[in-house]
């Protein structure tokens, strides 16, 4: 008979060991703090505030510069980031500055078999961002984000222009989501 079998031969001993292990696991897990990213906490006088949302609203977004003269994608990215940070509320005093540099490129990914004409394109947006403190000009966070979207190419000029714009808007919204989520995660880790 092994040592394990002799210890747990009695069911009451097995229950005690299981209960002790469950209690130890509960004590270990109770130290974890899981909370929603935009969760509210009760502030002074019972008002509910979200520390992450208030920090996001305090970001001053510089105009987005691009390597190329592509104002549409830069405008969409700027508007999406502004909406995600301020969420339609009034803008409080700014404490942070966000600088974003972006680049949009497009490349052919499919060729029609007998015409040697591109049939599909991929639009990619690469962006680099720097979050800094307004007062001290200290860099708090840096990061890179890139997204791609594909679109079909046809023999209609207007349809091609519209498809390219739609792809730019999709990548700009995706990049804005990524940047906002990463900055939100930074502020959540600081609070």
C-alpha cells in the first residue's frame, strides 16, 4: 500500500485536505483585482466617476501628421480618437498630449488572369504614437499600431475611389480602437 493510499484511505481526511486546499486557493485568488476598464468608483459625495475615462478626456490630441498628403485618413483617425477619448462630453483641463504620425500605403494583392490588371488591393495604415505629460513634457508611453483592409478593384473609376476611401476609413477606425485601448490599459494600470 502506498503512502498516498494510506493517507487518503479515510474519507474524512480526504474531505479535510480538499477543504484546506479550497480555502488556500480562495485566499490566493482574493488578492487578484479584476475590474472593468471603464468601471466607475464612488467619488466624493457619492458621485460615480471613472478614473480611466477622466484621464482619457484629459488628452490633448495634436493634429495627425502623415508622410504623404493623405488628409482623408488622417482626418478620420483624428475624429475617431477624439470621440474615443472625450466620448461626447465636455473637455476638461488637458493634462496629457498625444502625438500621432501615420502612413497609409496601398498595394495590389490580386491580378486578373488574362488582363494583367489588379483585381484587389490592400490598404495598410502604420502609426506611431507618443503620450506625454503636458507640464513636464515627460514621455509616458510610446507605441506602434498597424492595420490592413482589402478592397476589390473594378473597371469603374468612381467605385474604385469609393472602395479605397472605405478601406482607409476601416483601417483608421481599427488603428484608433487599438491606440485608445492601449492608452486606456496604461491609465488603468496606473490607477
